[in-house]
C-alpha cells in the first residue's frame, strides 16, 4: 500500500486587520475567477447549469424550487458580496469562508444556518487532502463554497438529483444539506482505511526488522491522525447541533437521517482513536524490538567474552616470559615444565580448544545460546 500524506492548509488574514475583512485567494499573485454552478430542482424536474456571472443568479433566486448554488474557488470577493446582499449573509461568516482551515462549526441566524466543515478526498496522485467547505442553508436554498474546483465529494449527490433517486427531489434544502454533509463524512472512511492499512503494514515490518525510517513514518501517521481527530471531533458536534436545531431550518424528517449521520461521525471518532492507540502501541513495539535485539547482541557478545576469559588467563600465564634457566645453563625451580616439552605449544592450544568447546556445551545446556 503506498504511503500517502494528508495535506492540511490554513489561511488567515494579516494580524491586526479589521473584522470582516474579505481577502481573496491569490494564485501566482492573481485572483482566479470561481466556477459557479446552480442546480434547481423539485420532484418534477432539474435545471443544472454553470454560469459565468454571479448576477445571472438574480433570475433564479425567487423560484419555489430548491436552489443549490455551488462556488468553486475563493478568488472573487464580488461574488460573495453579491450573495451577502441577496441573502443577508453576515460579513464575519464570509470572512470565515475565505479564512480556510476553520474548525468545523455551526452558527444559527434568523435568515440562515452557517456550517463550516472540512472535506477529505484523494487527488490524482493518491495524496489525501483536506479542503474547507462552507454551507449557507436557508428555507429553500443552499449555498456551498469550496476552496478548489478540481476535486470534491459531491458527485454522488449530483447524480441522485439528476436521476431523481431517493428522497432528495421530494425534500427541502435541509435534506440536500444533509446529503452533502453525509457524503463528506462517508469519504472520511476511505482515508482512515488507507491509514489503517499503512499502519498494519508498518506493524508487520516492525516485527520483522525495525528501523529508524519506520519510526519517522509512524510519527507522520500519528500526526495525520491528530489532524483528523481535530476535524472529526467538532464535526460530530456540528451534526448533533443540527439534530437539536429549533430554528425550523432543519425539518423533523431530515433529523431522522441526521441521526444516522451522527452515528457515522461517532464511528469515525472511534476509528481515529483506535488508530491513534495502535500507533502508540507500535511505538512501544519498536522500542521493545530494539531492546530485544540489543539484548540478543549483548548476550552473544557476553558468551564470546566468557569463552575468551579463561583462554586469556592461560595465554597470560604462558606469556610472562620468566627465564627457565640461568645464564650458565642451570635450570631454575618452579618454572613452567611445559616449556621444555617438544609438543608443549600444541598441547596448550589443544587444552585451550577443549576449554572453549566445553564452555560452549555448558552454555548450550544452560540454554544461554
């Protein structure tokens, strides 16, 4: 399984700037024009189109159909200001839209419900990425604002709208918000499954042959899980707040589906925590494996040292070089008699070999080897 990196980006205004300052995202020093798509639908039909000018929305905003306005890109402040004037969106909420990396949250107002969540997806290189998605939910409209337009996780919802499958064409905008939020939550599962597979693969490699490179990978995976925990934990609170909404923007039939969405967010939290505990246990496993490997090496070295201790003792005795006789040829008493033997050298070597083999047999019997 390829090793992937979960990318998180955070953007905020310059320190000391006044509240509700709207700063567009710049790419290579330029603010790119966003891609705006509007989908209007009811149980009888769907109108799906992409518009080039935000002012074209004026002809579609008084419809009794459910209106979904999706903006891909944060480079056009004028478009956000137009929506702010038309739907009475608060400037501080728009500032949160542009300042990406927000903690998932929900805010209730008299005119709409503002929801900010983080969407996780896999790009064409197999890298896991995070992107902020902002929701403005009204009585019969839903505005979603994404950081980028190349990737999102909403295609299954668009297909259901076009095909008329399920309850989505028969329900209000709050059900659409639930469907999009549910798609975001569901796409956390592949990310966690991929991380879980990488952790299991790393566990097998740690058991076979631990290395410092594996520790770096383990730290990176733990860092990713920490980021995911920061996203999933408040996401659960967002869904719970929607379940207990009393403003009327979220209807009772939709709350039934939100209960299932809440269960999924709790499951995600359990998965994140279990993976975090597994990475912690793998770190302990690494230290234990390194300690066991060191102990095995020390045991072998200790056995080798124990074998050479008596051999060194014998060699030291015969290397003291005491004179066996005087200058006149008189033999001195209490000297090594083996020095006068014709095969004394071979005898001592054989004796040393016998001692070494005997020690090896003794260590094997004691199960030290």
